[in-house]
């Protein structure tokens, strides 16, 4: 792995890997719900996990855009495979990088750069979209805290070596009384519960994470005490750009399926078919525009809340529509597992759901626009 490689060269390497290795394994990963250990190992060797990690922690020190484009490229072939490094870097590595102490950065970022998997554990059975409604608690004990609670629908749950978990530390303060803790899988009292069978992204591990009297030191707090909710929201802003990149990749794959497999386009001028393809491209183009703008805002260190929500909303809704249209255009081919289109159709739906449902994105967008006093693009 050449630490002096350019971003363009790295993305070219990743595209070659995706079209050869990931494409060849995508159907099997989906059909067998198999965590792609071999692909994870190869992605680690290729530097996928280290792209966004600074050089001083063993990473390549490349840009957020390069990370997002990597997720987009891999998602064209297999959304499951792309999601594993995306969650590790965007939802665990990013908050450690921005808010963690130097000790936490040294402890975790260097391991991520080598391909060790992480996860964000904030969703609970009674607190999905409402992250402030969690029941997990952290009670002071000596120089540390005892954490108790249960998390659910945690992506990478079965494979992660460390988790960023939210806990209530001042219940009277509501969302101003939540703290984030980095918790290692090896800590006594942490266990993995039920693994969920899913409609799509079947190659990922989605589980319960059970936290039973886990003792953590103060040094494991990420950011400031009682500021966990704010950090979560900031983390999800970047995470939503990652979901937009995933949705765009899935949609691009579906468009390519149509062009490659639909023989009706060969020498045909049927307007109905052409209109549908044009609409797919229009939706895709709009998604890419918002996605690019959200990255620019984030890289400029400006508040990406509005643009990240716009990007996820647009890309997620577009991916579902584009893959549905691809199924219609390919007809019976898309109804069989011999073609990737039906898998993409199932994969697209989750991009409307996780990292905050698209209904939640609409709430965020309306709130941000009202705060601004109107659109200012």
C-alpha cells in the first residue's frame, strides 16, 4: 500500500477491485447472507479502511470525498460490502477523529486503518428515530462508569471489535444529558444478541448489542460529558452523506443493468422506454448534484445538516424509484436472481430508512429552512 498515492490513483485501484472481485462475489454474499471476510481482508490491504484516517495514525490521509467516492464505487457492485467500511469509518472513526482524546485516537484509529471493524450503537427498541429517548444508562462508579442497556439494529454488530455507545448520564437534562462511550467488545458484560435476517444488505451483520454492567473508565468518553447527543447528530450528518453515496452507487448499477441487459433498446426508438430511462438519469443527476454539494460543505467545515439531509433524501428516494424502473424495463430478467437488478431493488430500500428515515430528513430540512427564513442556495 503506497502512502504517497494520489486520490485519483486510489479510486482507480478501488474501481478495478470492485469490478473484478466484488462483482464476482456479490450474488453469493447476498444469497447466503455471508459476511464477506475475504473481501474485507482485500479491502483492508487495498487501503479502503485507511483512506480517511490521518497519516499519523497509520492511514492514507486522503479526503472525505475520496472516502465517499469509494463507497459509491463499491456500492455499484455490492451494497453490503460497501457498508462495512462506511459504518466503521464514518460512524465510529469520524467522531473519534473529531472529538476523541489523543489517547482514543491512538487506540482506535490505528486499528481502523488496518481493517478492524467498528460500529455506532445508539438505536434502541424504543428509540429509533428519536435518539434522545434512549434507556441505556451510565452511572458513576469510582473513576469510571457502569453502563447498562440494550441496543438494536446495529450494523456491523456481529463483527465489530469496538462500539460507540450512547448512554443517559443526566436524565433530568433529557437530550442534553447523554454521553458517548467507546466500548470494546472484549469488555466484561458486553455481548451480541439476536442477529436479524434482512430483505437487503444481507452480507452485513445487523444485531442487538447487550450491555450488562459494563465498566468503562472516564478515558473512554468521546467528546465532553453530557454532549453525546450533539456529537451523534454531527456524526450522522457525515453518515448521511455516506448513505447518499451508497444509494447513488446502487442506482448507477441499476442504470448499467438496463443498458447492458435490455435488448429492447438495441435499434429501438420506442418512446415509452426512452422516457423511462431519461427519467432515471434525471433523478440520478439530481442526486449526484446534491451529494457533491454536501461533500463540499462538509469539507469546508461548514454546517452540513441541511445539505446532508437533502442529499440522503434525494438519493434514497431516487435509488428506490430507479431500481423499480429498472425492474420494469428488464421485465422477467429482473425477477430472477441470475441478474443483479432484483438485488439492487432490495438494497435500495434501506437507504430510505437508516441514518434517520427519509421522513425524518424531511422534518430536518423543513426545520433548517425555517431557521434560515427561507431557502438560500
